[in-house]
């Protein structure tokens, strides 16, 4: 161990020198990386996944990293990835009183683990509203019976018979439709703070990727704006 420590500094200087000479003689900077990989494979293999993990990127192996060079399409999850994943209720509008819309929607979404459902419940508690226990809840369609009223909560896609909920506002905004007994009662707008995308990362993404796809159940414009937004 002591012998390795004694020669490690000289080995480092020699490796860097050889890498520099290789790049200078060939005119190809990638030769530096090639020499470093051959000379010190273990540190590089360990350092790259650790460095990426600090940025929240989980690397499953060398194969995915090598495949990224040929990638032309990037798929992003929106809530919790491009946004903070902690939406807050902003505006409530509709034919019913806002507090009634919120109370019944929050009562239903007690049975949901979705971040939007938690936001509705938190806002109802903040306003001092008493939420009721729902029954006959179906997670897929987001509907159940609350205080004798069949309540539905979800996006436009869940309620094809109801008119669209209108513009979605900023890129981080989400509009949730609330239906009572099959009749549209109103919409709840939630705002979710956008995550910071460093300028360098954004520039690299634009250069390397031809198509960016965002997975979101809400309006497509939300996703596009969320991707390009800056703080």
C-alpha cells in the first residue's frame, strides 16, 4: 500500500503527460479520454455513476451511458421531475361555491396517493373545511360518492362528455375538472414550481436531442412550456 502511494503521484503525472502528448500529436482531444480510461479504468468507472447520482440521475450500467450518444429522443416525466412535485391550489371557479367544490374534491382525493390529490386535501384543511369519507372510489376514473353526491375529479380526458376546462395558464399550471352527479361543477387550478435547468444542461440537451417528449395527463402546452422555462 505504501509502495503504491509513493508511485501514485508519479503515475498520475506520467498518465496526464502521455494523454496530453497523444492529443497534441493526433489533434484529437478524445485521445485524452482514451488514455485515462486505459490507465485508470476503476476510478473512472466509479466516478461517473457517483457524480451523476449527485445530480439525481441513476445509471444502471455502462450500456445505457454508451447508448446516450446515439439517442435522439428524450422522454421526461413532468410532475416531480421538471417541476418540484408539490402543487398548490391557486384558483377555483365554477357553478358551485369554491369551498364546496374544494371540500368534495378533497374528500374524494383522500383515497388517492397522487400529488394533486394531496394538494387538494392540504388546501381544504388550510381553509378549515371538513372533509368526508368517500365510498365506491375508483382510482382510474377518479370518481366516488361523497355525502350522497357522485363526485368525479380528473383531467379533460376523464370526462369526454363535459366541455374542456379551458386554457391551462403557465407551463407549471394544472387544471383539474370537478364533476358532481355527471354535471361539471368547476375547475381547480394548481401551480407547481418549475425545477431549475442549468443553462449548460439546457444547451447540451438542445444540441444532442432532436425530439423531447413530456409525459403529462394535462394539456400538451403545459409540457412544452415546462421544458423551456427558466427561473
